[in-house]
């Protein structure tokens, strides 16, 4: 039998604006051995997320930049291949922060947890509905946005994995939900599949036109904003805040590939409306993942919550799959299946 190989999707150059194929390299190396106290995980599913683009830049962030020549950092679900860690044995399913590669070394104390795949229809669910995506929506909206029945919630990037779940959770809590997405098909899905009350297509519209459409949908202003996009979309939303609105700032995907960032040029509206902007990272809620995951799973089981996944296949397709995030081609939580 031929020896196992470890394919690794390496970052070899820092992207300038939109990543290009030459920024990466797919290489084959020997499968590593488990270090003392650690283990080797055979990755089966890789989460593809906008945050990875930020990690590619040599810039201050909540995590250090990916070192050139290393594989692209990613959350993965996989099976323990070899273990020298007494808490894990070969064959255990695990979730952890690893990389876009077939086999990952997990050092002692690494961010890895055992998962029970018998509780879900696919192990990939731990990268979507009952993983960081679903819990970002759950804790970001409920703990920061604090929706009350009858309030108006506006979600940008609403057809994305997080945004779609935010809107549905808002409906469960009795909010009136507006979604902003790109394209007629995504707007249709917001209404028909996810139960949003209004859907606004931002494509081809100026900031003024977009602001006017938001005003029509929310004549009394928006009480809660779950912001995933930034840029011109966020500026249009900011012109329509209600008094004491709460803005949950979760992402700025419109600016991740920008060489010149727009920022928020009408920040003064936050003063006028006595609003608050709260930066949100799911990392602050790790100790409550079991609580949130149980509730999300219950909502899915009862049919109150729908969580779609966009499964792409093959580590050799890493670049094309990753770029679906920025073209808007993905139709749910973007996951790369490699085993």
C-alpha cells in the first residue's frame, strides 16, 4: 500500500485586494506523526468563512496573520487519525481550529473538542447550524441585539449562512424582519425559505436608492441591525436607525478585499439616534456553546429554523470554493468536503 499523503493548501503570498490563484499553492507532504501529548486529525469537512480573508493580511486582528508558507487556517471537522493525548483516541470525531489540509497536527491544549455525530444528519452541521455559524447568529442577536416582540430587525448579508439564521431567530422572537441581499433569487429565498417579512436587493442601487427602500420597509426606523456587509450598505442602513437602535457589528465582507476601505461616513447618525454599535465575536461565548447548540438543534427539529449548507468537494478545488464567498455564489453555509 502506498504511504498516505497530506495535501495542504498553502498561503504563499499575501493577497492584494481579491485573492488570486497565485497567492496559494497545493502541495503534497508526508502525513505527520502525533507529537507528545497531541494528535493528528484527518479532516473531513472544512469551514470556508469570510474571516479567513482577514487572516491572510499582515494586519492587527483578533488572531495572528497566517504565516506565509503555512496552510490556510480553518475550522474543521474530522476523525482522530493518531493520538498521544489521553483525552482522545483514534476514531473519535472532533471539531477544531486547524487548516485546509488532509491531516492536521493538534498540539497539547489545542482548540479541539469531541463531537457526537449521531445527533446530526451530517458531521458538517458542526460547521453550520450547531457550530460557530449558528451560534454567532444565536448569541449575536439574542445577547447583543436583544430583540423584543414587535421591533424591526434588519439583517445585511441576509442570505448568507449567519444572516439567514439571524432573520429566522428574529422571527421566532416576534420581530419584524427585513433582509438585504444581492439578487432576485436570494431575495426570493429570504421570503419563501426563511420567512423574512421584507427583502431588499442592493444590486445596482445607489446608497440613496437603497436608503429610500429601507425607509419604505421601516418607516419608523430600524430597532436592531445585524451588520455583516459594511460599506455603502451599512451607510444606507445607518440613515434609517430608530432612536436608541442597537447595531450588532458582526462582519464587513464588502471591505475584506478592498484596497481602500469606505468606513462609515455618516457616523454622526449614531449620535443623532443615540444608537449603539457593538462589535461581536463568537469567541466570547465558547463556554455557552452547549446551551446555544441545544436550542438551535431544538428549533431545527421542530421545523422553526432552516439551515442550508453549500457543500463543495475536493481540496484541489479550495480556491474556487473559497471565492464563492465573495462572488455571492454560495447558497448556504459554505463547506468543503475533502474525505
